[in-house]
């Protein structure tokens, strides 16, 4: 092996491991950990009727799809965090169409992402992102429901048998779930008063700056390519995450039979780690400055409330079921997340920013497809994609492909594709990927055409015709299905 090849492989390995370390430190704890527990709570505590009433395949389309989009609009989370939530509602009986709409719209069209897009890049792009994400999110959901209607019906029948007899959700369980959602929002929302320091403590550690310099050399930050770097705070969080993994493996596997000391150790480590993650830590020549912020206080209060309510409001069976379902989602999804994040770090090293202007400098089919490809392989966490998009704009990317990038980046990261495949199967997952790629490119082309001078009324006409044909197709399929069911009933009666 030549020295150049060895150097390239080493660089790719470092980039993959560095991206993984930075991601685990910055996004897993305050984002994904609450999301896994929310998914577990939805699966274990929420009666099927509560989901299927609004999101089930039998719910009216004018209720289920807007409800799915509305549920996603308040969650300022990235594609990796939304996947466990998608898994929770899908398993509990949501139709594949509304569930896919939720999966698509939450990362791309949530309120915070739209507001940030408007401030950083322009209100016109934010408005286009909202309208096209909503339109195509509902459209993709309806198409998926149309393509996989038979398997979705079989899944719904199995769910009816599995969850038969479940009643209304108890008040304590509903409050417990709301507190978990509040914990997720507290960790993800970028609000000034959450970040405001209330107190700080200085630890004298003269060696801290040298340690941070070593980490900077090992995992360098590069905002232009989305590499976030690794801090001492992040390294400590990764170590705690490893301890959680060991304790959870020992304590969550047998939790349905009997919780053990490992179970409570794992939960205690999770709570302590979430508090550490909510601290602000700065390195200086004299040591570490640890800041207590509004986020830290609120996370602490929410953890106390969750602990009390879990002990007093949930029954023993409910607690065990919640912990098991959460752990099951972790085992199913987290390993694929690790593989995907590592692969993104490797591929990001190979993609050159100079290609952007050459491929996406004009509003062409190739340019918009290039925007989608950049969204897949240059994945950034939610809100981070906005300043990166601003950088692409400065490098010469047309605003049409830029929108295609902004719609695909939150949806089609490699890690999210792998995780979705584990939940709904490869065929459904890659069908979803194909439609998202197609409609993201189409959205970019429509918006780019308006930017280049095409009438807004003509663009609106295209969207209206698209939704009209899709709705008519769904109605026709639904009518044919009812006719077949009526015919089958008539034949069986004879």
C-alpha cells in the first residue's frame, strides 16, 4: 500500500470517527435519549385508539394528514431524533400515510427551522419551504398509503388484535408523556432564557487547555464542512454514555421479568448525564468554567417530576413496559445510527465544496438533484443546515437547488435511511427515499423557476393540479376497495 493511499484511508477513518464522536457528544443526549423514551411511552402507555382516532388508516384524510403535519411542526428536531417518534406512532397503529407525513414534515417544516430560515436567508425561502414541505409531505404520505395499502391494512388488523380492549389513556400516563416531550423540547429549543447563565463555578485545572488543544487536533472543527469538533465537555458526555450503555444492557434486558439494581443504575446515569449535558462548560488557561443556565434548572425540574410521576402515577406493569419498549427501540435504531454517522463523516471528506457552483449554480434538473445529493451526504443537525445553506448560497448555489438541499438534508441522511429501513422494511424505506428525492428536486425547481421570473400563479397551478390528481387517485382507490369489500361480503353471504 502506497503512502498516499495509507494517508487517505487514515484521513477518512479520522473523519468518520471524529464525526461520530462530535455527534454523540452534541446531539444524542438532550435529543435522542428523550426521543427514545417518548417512543417507548407511546408504545407502552398510549392506547391504540388515541393514535388511530387521528392518524389511523381509517381516519378521514382531511383529519389524519393535517394532524400529522401539525404534530411535526412543533418539534424542532432533526431526522435522527424524529425516527424513534415515527416508530412509536407507526407501531401503535398510525397509518403509513400520516406517519410518513409526520416523518417528512417534522424536520423540514417545524416552526423553529422555518423562522431561522426566514431570518438567515430570506422570508421568501422560508415561505416556500413551508408550503412545499407541507404539500409534498402530505403528497408523499398519500402516495405511500396508496402503494402499500394492502400491507398497511394487514398491519392494522394485526394491531387491532394485539391492542384489543385498550381503553382511554390514564391521566397520569398522559402527563408522563407530556413531561417527556417537554424534556425533549427543553434540550433542543434555542431560546435565549434557556441559555442565560444563572450561576457559574470555576475549577482550577491548568492542564485543561492543553487537553482541549489535543482534542482540537484529533477532532478538528470545520464549520464549512459541518464538522463540529469535540470539547472536554463532550468527551465526558461520551464516557457517561458508555456507562449508560453497560448499565442498560444489564438492567433493561430482563426488565419485563424483574427490574434490578442495574435498571435503576441506568436510569440514574441517564438523569445525571442529562443534567451534565445541560451545563455550559468553557475551557480557559486557568481551568474550566461550569455554568448553570435556565436549561439546566428546567431539565432538573422535569427529571424530578418524571421520577415522582413514574413512581407514584404509573403502575409496576406500565413502568416495566415503558422501559422495555424504550430499550427495544434503542437496540433497533441506535446501532444503525452509529454506522450512518460514521459513513457520513467519511463521505463528507470526499465531497469538495467547489463542486457546488459547478453542479448547482443554475436552476436545472441536474442542479436540483445535486442539491438533494448534497443533502444526503453532507447531513447537518437541525438548524445547522441553515447557516450551511447560507454558505452554499455564497459559493454560488442557485436558490432553487438550495431549497432542494434544505428539504432533503433533514430527511435523507444516511443514518436516518438505515433506521427507517429497520422500522418499516427496506422496500418501503427506499420507496420513501425515492419519492422524497424526487419531490425535493421538484420543489427546488418550482421555487427556482419563480425566482427566475415564472409567474407565482403558474407555480401555484402546478401544485393545485398535483394535489387534485393525488386526491382523486386516493378517492378512486378507496371507492374500488369498498366495492371489492362489499362484493366479498355479498359472496360470503350467498
